[in-house]
């Protein structure tokens, strides 16, 4: 079986959770003897050389539309996100006037004007975001959302969906995030937060919540290129508080050891489809503090501690509760049983086979 995965053009320039999803799904499909080619959407391909085409990020339909004018069946890992609550919170005038689809369309036009990322599809240019997504879905053989909650969010946005879907979860590499083969470091019992530093991830409120406590807090991650001002606010808020530390660059090996050493991992985000770092930390024995914004509750159920992202006291109280509670062994067991890339690859392959047998 030959699969072509087509992704956004800046997948490696601006890596995110979808970068991990694409690379790890491909890696473990190859272990199942599936031939996988990863291509960027601004390139050309010989579609007939492949059995199935696998797209990612339906929120960017202009990256997909130019590649569906053929008879090769295709699937879409939808990764359908909705950041509107966070954007509205920031009080941006544009987000009070336009809908989610209109805003995404405006973003695409802005990328064209500012960054030179040309619009690739005339259909998208003249019909907009929502109709473009509907067209893609109408021609797809199957949708592969990361959760049922994500699928329902997509249905709510575009209306009736008459295409089958299979839930394909995000996961961890248990060969890397291996509790037995890791070591305890100097960060024992630390509170950690791993992720890009940006407003959506909400590190600023985390710092405000914990800077006056006696807890050691380690924030691991680089600022997003468009969020340098936010990063500077975080550094300024933490200035003078010895219990707040930052690490921008860290190897996977060192990160694994920090996960094992830490007591709590906090990701007080305004939206997460999963929160890959929460899965990684949970697999390494941390208690997890997250929010219910997005799809996290479907993944972590009652095995995580939930806070409100806009409430500094809620973040503080929840982190303290998680810190003084014993580590929950059920969370680690649950993640290793349900959320590893081998399982994701097997389910993805089952979806492919289901399509090819029709």
C-alpha cells in the first residue's frame, strides 16, 4: 500500500502538534509495511502513484483543494480547532464582527499579502472557508478526527456530514517516553509546563498563579514567532521570583528525565485538541492539570485536574491540589494502553483498508 500524506507548507518551519502527528503516524505505518510519502501542499505530485492520499488540517482548505482533482480516494485528519473564545477574550474588534470561517478566510488573504503565501485555489478565493470545507468533505472517503468531540464540533460548524468518520487519537512514543529507562534529575517535585509560549497556552496566568508560592515552576518552550511580546510579558511577570525558571531549548532525553522528576504538569490552555505534552507527562508519572477547553476531557476523563484558564485563583488552587495528591498510577496505565503511536497507526491502516475494500 502506498500513501501520500499532504500537509501545510510550513509544517517544519513552524512545527506544532500536527507536525508530530504526521511524522509519528508515518513512522509507525512504515513499521506496518506501508509505504508513506510526506509532501507539502505547495508541491506537485503524481497522484496515480498512490493508493490513498491523506490530508491534514481541514481548517486550511486552500492547502487541500488543489489536490483533490483526481480519482484517487482521500482521507482527512481534520484537526478542526476553534480558537474563537480566546480571540474574543483578547477583545479584537475583527473577532466580534466576523464568524470563524470568515476570520480564517481573512487570515489566508493576509498570509498572501504579508507573507507571499499565494491562494492556490480559485474555489477557495471565490467561495470562502465554509463552502470550501464542505466541498472537501463531500469528496472525501473518510474523516479521521482526533476525537469524537472534534468531529461534533466540525458537524456543528458546517451542518450535516454524510461522510463516515473514524476516531484516530493523538498519542505518544512509548519508546522515547519510557518511565523505566529514565532518570530522576534536579527537578524533582517541580511544577512544569511544556509547550510553545503564546497566549493560547496561557503561561502568563500560570506565572501569576504560582509566583508567590513556595513551589518550583519550570516553563519549557520557545516563544512562537508572532508572540514575542507575550513571551516578554511572561518574563517580566516572573522577574524577581526565584521559583519561576525558563528553559527554551532542551533535548528529548533531558525532557524525558524532567517529566519523570516533576510532580505536576500544567497546561492551562484556552484550547487543546489533546495537549501532547500532557500525554507525555502523564505517561512519565506526573499528575496533570489542564482545562476543559477543547477535547482534553475526552482524553483524560476523571484522571486529570481541571482548572479555568481565565481564573488565576482556579489555576493556583488546582495546581496545589494536584501537587499534594498522590500520583495517580491509573493515568499512566491508561495512556500506555490507549494512546501510543502503534495503536494510532493500526487504526489508521484499518481505515485505509476499509476504503480500499469498497
